[in-house]
C-alpha cells in the first residue's frame, strides 16, 4: 500500500502537470491544446524593433497613398497631353495663317509683274 505522504506527492505532481495518465492525455488532446502548443515560436516572442513598428504604421496607408499618387500622375499626364495637343494645334494654325498670308502676297506680286 502507498503511504499518505506518497499519495499527496503523486497528487501534487499530477496537478502540476508532471505526471499525466493515458486517459487524461487522450481526453485533453481532443478537447483543448496545451499552453505551450499555442505559444508563438521563440523568434516571434521578441519585441519588434522600432523600424518594424514604424513600417507597420506606414503599411496601413500604403494602398491609399499609392492609389492617390497613381491617380495624380494619371491626371497630370492627361492634362499635359491635352495641353500639348492644344499647343500643337495652335502653332499649326498660326503657321497655316502665315502661309496663307505669304501665298496671298506672292500672288499679288506675280499679278503686279504681269
């Protein structure tokens, strides 16, 4: 027979988790997981560096910033191309008017010579 003191030591060891019976281990594995199985790996338990914390703050705004930035670049390019097209059309119109004026002057000079 076991003495009362040895029974108390065994009960204490079971409560502390040192000794587990086969039935309790089987039951426990189906119902819940151990605390150390849920613990993150040792490398993740370290406190993140200031750089990583700062980058985590900026990561929140990365997508909205990129959308606004790309939208601004697109808008700028559309306005620039439109302005360039209008400027080209205006210079062509001025050249055509100057050409028409020079042709008219050339016709007058040819007519004056006859």
